C-alpha cells in the first residue's frame, strides 16, 4: 500500500471506509439486541394479531342485529357470558344475543362487531361490573367495527424486517410479539484503544512537571461505547517503538477488529506509531487537510485496520467523529454512516487557514431555519469548547474568510434534543 499525504477529508474518508467491512453475524438474546443491526431478514412465523379480538371494552354482537338501534330507540340483547383477555369463550353469539368482552379478548363465534360499553346502558364505571342478564344497545355498528382481524398488522410468512435494519425499541417489541427470542445481528466491533506519550499519567495521579493526564483514552472509549462498540484498553505506550509493538501485540491477542490510537502520528522525533506501522504494517495515508486534526494515519497492523489520531484532545475527538465513527458504524452493519447535517446561518465572522475546518458551535433553531455561533476559542487543546458545542460547522477547503450571514453545513454531534 503506497502512502499518501495531505489528502482532503473526502479522499481520506473514502479510503478509510474502503478499508473496513461489516463484521460477521452472531445470535444474541432479544434482550441484548437493542441498537444492533440485523444480519438476516426476519420472517413472521405467526400473524399479528393471531386471532380476531376486540379493540374496546364492550359487547360482541352480530352487526345485523343492531341495524335498528339508536340513542332514542335502544335494542335489548341477552348477555351470554363475560370474555376476559386471555380466555376463549365457548359460546356462540346468535340473533339477539351478545357477549360482554374486554379489550384484547378473542371474539366469540358468531359475532362480527363490538359495541363500545359507552354506547350501552351498563354502568361501566361501576367497579363491581356485574354481568347483566340483558343490555340495551344505543347505536348500530357495521361488520368489523372495533374488531382487530387476524393478521391486521403482520401476516404469517411475510418478511417483517430486512437485513441491515437497526433494532430500536419498537422493533424489539415486534420481535417479542412474533416470538423471536434469538436475533441474528452483526457482531459488535472490538476496538483496541491505545494512547502514546511519555508525558501521560493516569487520571488519579497528581500532576507533575511536564506531565498531563491521559484524557484521550477516556474520551475515545466513551465515543466508542456511544456507538455500541466495545473498547479494549491497551493502556499507554511510551515514546518507544518497543512499547508500541508490545501494546499492539496485546490487541492482536484479544482479537480486536480495529486499532485506534492517539498521538504518535505526526512528524516529531518521538512520534513512533507511524514508524511501527511503516515497519510492521501498512500506511495508506497520513496527514489530512483538515483543522483541527491534520496528523492522521490510516493503514493496518498485521491485517487489522488502524486509525492513528492526533494527540491534542479536541483534534482527536473531531478526527474520531469524521473517520473512526463512520468506520465503526460500517463494521457494525449500519448503512447510514454520517451524523445528521443541517444548513445554518453563521452569526459571526470566522477566519480559517484554507483547510476544511470544523468549528465547534452551538446551533439553534429559529423561525427561519437554523443559526450557529462558535463556542469561543478554537484551539485544539480547548476541550471546554466541545463541552459547549452541539455541532461542528464546516468551513469548506480553500475558504479563509467567512462573513457573518454565510450559510454553511453543520454536522450535528447532539441531535435532536439539544437543538430544539
């Protein structure tokens, strides 16, 4: 693989996505399937509903017997029985008879409609709800009124969900109703996570001269978990090739599907990740024309895809958003890989250096659409600018000055709750 430098974001992303594939499938219990992507279609074994049932508390009748019923001219019916949900009545509704029925209960033989209890003379708010011998019906109904027929929602033998469908709570409910207890889904990506640098110390340690706490490992692990993937911590490697090799070997032993590291991919004397990849793996590209996040390496290590992020915390998180996130989503089987985007009106003047720039910003909805304001200092070390942001406003490559009032694209990193 020949190494390329200074790619556009579009070119780099295309290479990353071409270098990863959806992971194989696994069968998981239904309770663990939320947020996963189907690896095979789901065909209904049963119809929903599986039997005709009442959609109201009321009386199951023959619709033709209610033709003359009206509010000022009720028709009397003999009540045969009480049908609760979960039971099957052993009666047959015939001319002039009715069966009191609860919502969801199976329709009795002979009945083809339900009269809501509110349209009868029964004191239905009475907690005792004694079964009357007769009931007066004050309205007419048509065949099928207030009846849920067999297969109204789903017919047995029909494909309900296709391969690639994302399982949300509503899909979990459908699968449960169909009796699908084991679900074929794409395997969760296992992401080997490595931080590099002699300057890093553990978060619980007190600060020392020249040292900083290892925030990147926590931030990237959180980003990985947000995607439903599994972060595999490989710890911190010092600025020595042997340290990096040792940590990556641990990842290979744990059969990770993707390596993600922070720092060590720039042009400094201690940026050893790039050197290790050049000797024992492949580098497809390093350095992307984006801001923040120019130092970025993509390749593979012993056949496992590898994304090396910058060391500055904001650069690492923004680069993760643009490259690692879509890669993980593709590996997890998702077809939609991108964050939602909206067009925004920039409310302030902003300068850039000509690279495709990602401005940390707050997007708000107005009567005319969306507007955006930056969150202040855009330094690649200013983490609080990301804390305040719900979007990354994109200044296109080649643009160095953006006037207030310009319409730009905004990549929504919090959507939609914090926008509205």
